[in-house]
C-alpha cells in the first residue's frame, strides 16, 4: 500500500490529537496512532481509553486502503523538523514495515496490527443531540475552564458543566473557592419531553477533554454536533471527532452561591488593576497568597506582606467608587486568574462585607451573554 500526504498538514493533525495520549498508558496500544486509509482519505485516531480523538484529512494520492498503528512519539519527532513537502508512505502488511520517504531521506518503522487498537465505543442509549456554533462552545469553555477543580475527593467538580435549557445554555466551573458562569441566550436547546425537568440535559466535561476542545475550536468555522448518552458525549467537528467519558454525579447548585444583592459597586480599569495585582502579589505570604484591598473614595489600595521575610508592597489604583470604605482580603492567584479571563477594558466589582463572596463582572457583556465570576474572600488580620 502506498499513499502521499502533505507533511505540515499531517503534522498539524497529529499534534492536535496527540494531546489526548497519556505519558504512561496501561494498554501499550494506546502509545500509538491508528492510521486508517480509505477512499483516498486518512483517518488517524488517538486515545487514552477515557477519551478518543479522531481526525480526518485528504491525501494527495492513495493506491489502496489499509489499517496499521505507529508509535505516536516517534512519528511526531520525525515529522516535526521536516519542511512542507509531500511525504511518500509505503506500508507492507506482511512484514508490518512502514517506510516514509521525504525529499532528502527516509524513515523506517515497524508498524503494528491496527486491529489490536481499542475500537471507538458507540454511544449506548442516546439521550440527546444538539448543534451549537463552534464559537459559542469555545467561549463557554474558555471562560470557565480555569475555575474547574483538581480534587480527587470531589471528582464531579473537576470539569466544566454544560446545562442545556430550552432558552439558553449555561457553562459553569468551580473549585469551591472561585466560580465562573457564562450564560448564552442566543442558543436554544430542545424543549424537554413531557414529565422531564427543564434543564435536565446536563453534561459535565472533564478538564482534559475540555482543554482539548479549547485548543481545537478556534480553528473551527462550522457548527459542532454534540451527541450524548448518560455517560459519554461525542463532539463532531469538521475535521475532528472526540468521544469523551463524562463526569458522573450531581454538580452543586451553583445559582444558590451567587450573591444577588451585593450593595457596593466598583468600576476599575481591568489592565491597570490586573498589573497592579501581579506586582503587589510578589510580596504576598506564600502560605496563603493573601492580598488586601482597601477601597475608599475612587481609590483601591492593594497591599501584601510576608512577615517571615519582612517584605511588603502596596499600590494605589484609581477607580469609580463613592460608598463607604471597604477592606477585603482575597487569594491573589485566584483574583488574577479571574480578571485575566475577562476581556473588557473595564470590570465591575460587586462587593458586600468581608465575609461574603465578591462578584467580578465585565463592564459590558457580549450580546446575548451574561458572564459572572465569583470569588470567596479570605480573613484578614485587623490588628
């Protein structure tokens, strides 16, 4: 069997799907890419048993169909330094020998039987199927993924929740200290069947597949089809298909923890505030990463100190605020994460007393969107 593929096109597809492969796999076959040549197209599969990513590309030329596995690491390292040019593949099924010829040389690999590669498991009892713009899915994941937990004791928190309602879709992630929620009202899911609860379609996408989708979706211009059953979801894109096992369990009621009536509102330049936080947080105590915000008339005083090393820092940032003075403490890295994931020139801080969660919001939401970020405060020493 012989076929010809573009080196840069093939490398781009392989690099994308290689993100799903674990450094150490329990099944040796999962260290490989599965190559399938059929009707002049190449389909490559990568998997870690929980998640499977498949990509398809056109071949320059192909003389027959075939199926084989090749070590992913070797393939990537071989192609990475090759400039754009046709790659000529020759595969001999009897000896499992694969030769790859390029302009100035060749690679020789021993392939493996493609039939030994784990098969893509089908969805058992399909519960739903929706079609969503790739830009909307990307926006939902990119705006919330940073807030997902990494906690073995609460695995249901280790991902992005996608709640599909008849009149909107909501993306949420939280680690119990910070929370990010994006609601888009331009998307309309299917109405639930009689007797079902509104919002019954809930997918909890684990961190790893959510991160892979975040990497792929900016390259997609077409809609994404999402098919799901009780335990799995399949994301079908123009050149990629990903099957992911969903997190099981009930995600906490996120709406119950979002404050509705924080009385104090601060409007501040996002970049000025963010850069000041980064500078001052260098002197925060590594044990708690605490920074203190003293908010007075049109000014935020940011302070941090490390008593053990006798270091401290403070910086003033102008803002719009004319209510009573406030003093609050936050974990610096969490506050920086939140503000870094808002894109508007200005942000709103909706605050209450030092013991209640603060809301960090964009000054203006995108059309049909509502983005909310929540951060729990830290106790500050009043002495």
